[in-house]
C-alpha cells in the first residue's frame, strides 16, 4: 500500500478508538438506565454498533500490522506498475480519465484510486505510453489508450 493509504487507515483507527468507541459505550450505559434490556431497542442498536466498531478496529489493526508500504515518490519508469498515476483516453469517446493504482484497502474510485486487483489495473500493468489496453468488465470490453504515466 502507499504511505498515503496507510496514513488514512491509521486516522480511521484513531477515530474509532478515541471517538466512536467511547461514544458507543456511553450510549450502552444510557440505554441500560432505561430498564428492561430484552425490549430496549436503543440498547440492542448500541450493542450492534459496538460490535461493528470492535470488528473494524481489529480489522484495521491487522491490516496496518501487515502493511507493506511503498513510497511512490521514489518510483520512476515508463511502464505502468503499482503506485503509477495513469491518464487514459477511452477509444470510443476520447474521454480522458486519470487513475492511481493503489492497494486493495485504499482503493476509492471517486478519488481516482483503483485497486491493483481491479480489471483496469490488471490490464494496465506493464503497459507504456501509447499502448492500447482492453479492459474486460462486466458490461463488456472497453479499449483505452495510455496517454501518460507518472509516479507522484
């Protein structure tokens, strides 16, 4: 994963531990004060939320402890690989799009970050500027031309 991706996961973990966990504990405590727990919807909702938070904390701690961080700023080259920011042109519409190839846990399509295991990233790996790639997606094959490759 990238250093930026690791930082994002660490921030989420910190928020869960310092804000969300204490808040759900307070909510459980308040719900207990309302009496009979068997019919207390607030209590059950708070316990469910607590279960989610604790599960996510364990998941994040595991991911962070096993993370292999790659400093993208030290990479270079003229072929697409992990960490590359690639500008593509759709061969049908000439629409340009830019994606950074990142780890599975930091992918966010809206932010232009695609997982290394996604169909588009797998098609791009090893390609250079000017190459045409075929991306096999659920909606059918799409063809893109690699316009630029950067490591920033």
